[in-house]
């Protein structure tokens, strides 16, 4: 079950970084949903490698092939199978770590759990798997968009460079206008230069992605263990390199008094119950409140760096691991569409759960 997510809108991903292909099977997608292959490809293009000099130079078209579940441009209600063929594997780049454990990678834990591991690019532990999630997320986005729900993520922080403006003061439609995926042009250039300088040094850097979901109606989420924010946290923490998740006021909220933090209710001119502030991040008691849902996701520096590091091999002997191959000096630019996809998958599943309850 480790490769499956969702209770009603259910996805199962498959494949390895240097295998023949990666892909996803989607079960539970309603019939009659418009299947826009161009939109799915556009979402994949936002995540694919080789987009600029601050991303891995692996060249993958990430072209999606639809095997089932679609007829005459609409979903049929049966399982949808999508495959993305791998084209630019350089498995020889990983021969030097066939029996070595790379620091901060899953090499050691995979070997300990399974008794063997695919050392070519990390195999199943590679972030290449997330392309399948983006493809599935594009279908989820389509369903949500038809309901007026929009999801937008952007790079808020790289290392110590931080965009301090709240999302409400930003034009999030411009987030993909630059290689960093930051909706502030001046800060985006600073971040780009910082990442590029880090790359030249053979090192890596982490940061924070903010995501906003607007238009989510009141009532999505379950009490106790299936709280909406708990599922969002699980989804985000399942993404490679994620180290932290916070929603609403998050950790900064601990500095406020209750009188400052509480979101007071009022009724607007349309007769809707709203809140004057939104420290809750659009979720109360694990259920959507109708306000914007917003959260931050922290990513660690890319584990593979172009510097020698101390480690051990499978026999427990001390070795040196040398960085080789093609890797992102900062995962954030390519992680933005992944965060959006996972948010969409969580929300569409809760939409279908709410629909089933009625």
C-alpha cells in the first residue's frame, strides 16, 4: 500500500528512475470529466528536468501516454492508466555508488528494509516518481477548476532569502514566469543567482514553498483522524526532500495571544459566514471553513552534492562518496507543480467523500 494514495479518488504510482517507464493508475475518477491531454502535458512540463541551468540537465520530454479510462475526450469512470517513458537514463553515472550509501539518501534504509536496492538514481526512492503524481494531479485540478477552486503554489524562500509579502499581495498568476517560480520578479532574480552560485560551488540549498487553495467550500474534511489539514500534511510530507509542513499561522502563531489569533466571525452582504482574519488557514476542526486554505512546505537541500563526503559501504567499511551525475542544486523550482498536484489530489478526494455522504 506504500505506493497508493486516496480513499475514493485513488492513485497508485509505479516505476523507477532508471527503469523503462514510470506511471500512475487512477481509480475512482468520476465519469464524464473532460480529459485535456494538453493540460496534463503542460503540468508535466512545469516539473520536467532540464528547464534551466539551476535544474538537473537530464533531458526528459515526460510525454504522457494514455492507456485506458478515456473515450472521446472524457473519462469513462473506469481506471485511468498513464505512462511516461524514461528516455535519458545514464545508469553508468551511478556505478560508483553501487555498494556505497550516499549521505541523506534512502540508500541505507532501502537496503536494510528490502535486502537490495536499485542504486541507479535511487530507483523507486527517486523524485522522478513525482511526475506520475503531477499527471494524476492535473486531472484532479480539472475537476476542482470546474467547481471554481484554484490551487497556486510558489517559492517563498531559498536558503535565507525570504519573500516576506503575504500571498494576498502577490499576483500568483505570474509564478511560472521565471525559472525559480517566485511571483516577485526582483526576489526571483536574487533567488536564481543564489541557486546558481550554489551550483557552481558544487553544493545545494533548500527552502520553502507556499501553497494557496481558494474557492474550497465549507464542509470538506473528517473529524478526528482524517482531518483535512492532517491529510494535506501527509500528502506534502510524502514528497521527496520535504522536512516540514505548517498551515495557517503555523509556528508563528505561538507568538500571539488568543485574543490576537482568534478569527472573529461576521456575516457578509451575501449572507455568508466569514472570518475577519484567517490565522486558521481555512480549516477549523479539520474541516474547511470556506476561507482560503494556505500552508508552507519546507524542503531540505538536495542530498546529492558535487563534493566528496564520508560514508560507509554495504560491508560497513569507511568509504568516500564522490558526487557525480545530473542533479538539482535546489529542488524547489521543480517541486512547485508537485505541491500543487498533491494538494489537488487531497482536495478532490475530500470532495468525493463529501459528495458520497449526501
